[in-house]
C-alpha cells in the first residue's frame, strides 16, 4: 500500500509539473534528444556500451555542485580500483554539460529514469550496476527499492538534511525510515545531519559523519583565471582596481549589489562591480537592472561597451586579491567604470580568482546559499547573507576559522563591503584565513571512496 500511494502521488506531481518542465526544456534546450533516457530507453550505441559494462558503478547527481562532488568521488574510486567503470546520471541539461567534463571515455553518461517502477526496472535491466551512489539529499525511493532487491550496494554520500526538510522527514518517518534503512552506508556531512537522518528512521550504525565533500571539490582553475583576468583588464577592472563580485546571485541580490556599488563608487573610484548570476538565462534581466541604475553593462559573452556615469579616477590603487593573475593580453582599458556581467557558463572560479571582495548569492534575498568554499579558496574576502542552511556544516567550520563574514541584511552587507574596500590589510587577512581553512579540511572524499571500494569489492560475484 505504501508503494502504491507513492507511485500515484509521484504521477500526479509529475503531471502537474510537466508544463513547467517542458517550458524549461524549451528555454535551455538539453535533453530533448535523449528524452528516452527518462523512460529507461537508450540509443543503440549507448545500450551496446552498457551491455559491455555489467557491474559498473552507477552514480547520480542533479545540480552542478553535486556533479562536482560526484566527479571527485569517481576520481577517488578510480584510484582505489583503476578497473572500475561508471554510469553517470543527471537530471538537467546544465548538470549534463558539467558531467561531460568529469566522465571518462570509458564511462557512460545518461539522464536518470523517472522514478516510476516500469522506468526504473528498464533502466536497471540495461545498466546492471555493481553499486549505486547518490549525492547529498537525493532520495529516489523506487530506484533505491529495486537496487536493494537486486542486492546492489547503496551509498548516500555527502548526505545532508536541510533545516527546512528536517521536520518533514521526521513526520514521515514511517515512509522514509524503510527507504533509508536500505542503504549500505550513509556518509553524513555533520553530526546534526546524522541526528536528523536517525530521526527520519535511518539506522545509526550505518551512518558515518565524514565532513563535507565540498572542501575536496573546490579547486582553483588557473587557466580560467588567466582568461578572466584578460577580460577584466580590457574593461578597466584589472589588478589595479578593487573588484567586488556577486557570485551565483539570485533575483533581488543583483539589485542590492548595484545599489551598494553606486553609493560606494562615489567615495572610492577604484571600485569595480562584477555580477555572475546563478542562472545565465536571467542575464537579460540583470542587464536591465544595471542599466536602470544608470550604468552600461559589459557582458562577458559579447564584451559590449558604453559610457558610464561613475567616472574613474586617474589614481591607481593596489589590489588585494590573493595571487591575482597578471593578464598577458591587455588592450587599453575601457574609459570609465562599468558593471560587468559574467553570463557564460563554467567561468565562476575564474572570476573568483580575480576578485577582492565576494558576496555569495542565494543567501540574502533567497534561502539556502551557494558554495562559499570556492571564493575562500581563491583568497577573496568572502561575505554571505543570513540564509545559508544548505551549507550549515561548512558555514560552522568557516565561521569558527574566521574565514568569512556573515551579514544579517543588506545594510550590514554595505557596511562590510565599504569597510573592506577601504582596508586592504583587513581584506587580505580575511582572504588568507579563507584559504587556510579550506586546505585544512580536504581529504574526506578519499577516505570515503576507500570505504566504498572495499564494500563494492566484497560484493559476491553474480549479484
């Protein structure tokens, strides 16, 4: 009865979301050419490759951040067992684009099947996995149930339960408990996550607190930093300026940062503002906000130029970003000060490596937050808003280390940006603490991969 209720509810929810899903697919493009994957039906060449890969490890990740985590897990498992092969599944077209960067030529990339019994059974019959790995908060009950029936080892890595989800998990313990107890091992980010998983019905003995995998995932991209440095230098936002960056911003946060910049740049003409929205398809809306404030927008995708209202000073200020990359192809900079819009994919780390002060998005006007580890690793003075529940253990570690600053509201954000932009020593010290804090916390992925590899190898052949 439990499973009948879930399958009916899932079908109703899926049908209700289908129009929005189709609209997003039309806007982003993506997996319309591989739509059959969602039903466990694969192109002939993919099916043929899967036939030769029985016993491969199936690993699933949804968001870009989870794809990075899964990619590091794959690399670490290969170090433990070089012969290991992977089937990597994701849900979105953006996740697919990032997954293409981490899968090897011997691996197979697919879209995950819809969590209907017929779709899951068809996918499992094609993949015949030797293990199934889910990341963070991904719970697909039918996939888990049918893997468990087949005796496939199940792992939930970098597991977390958000503040918002915890009460629901606890109330629905009768439902989540049996599903969570099917996992061979759950690797939780924090003690709080373990308590919440136990409250939801998971077996305590199968949960290990490992710390966040996201510290291992964060790596500087020197090539991207050099390319972005050249772009910024061409538009008068090079190393002689003080670059304020809004990273992975959500609607409303761009407006706040533009207002802060408009006021502060009158006092300090060396300031430059760069905005990198979380969803690049919202770039037009961000550009409209920039122009509404009286600035001309310079977009990374087109490098459009214009005359600006906040004129630059001839006075040059030293730049405080840790290890700022010297661009090698500078042309004469754009006259004046622009608001720069990073509207290309895959270059956020390059922007972080060229920023002095970073505000991490989805933490002021939205809830959850984006990854604050990355700007810390790049040595930027990092600021976040009050809403960081998706990174609770990470925030605890970084706050204890004095590696970033959390502000309560937009007014506090403006005060801190103003203070740091006027005090090179303070922002350099904050950036240095961020780098040290991240480097100290690396290593969780390798330890967990070793444990999973032992359990996967111990699985009797033929199961």
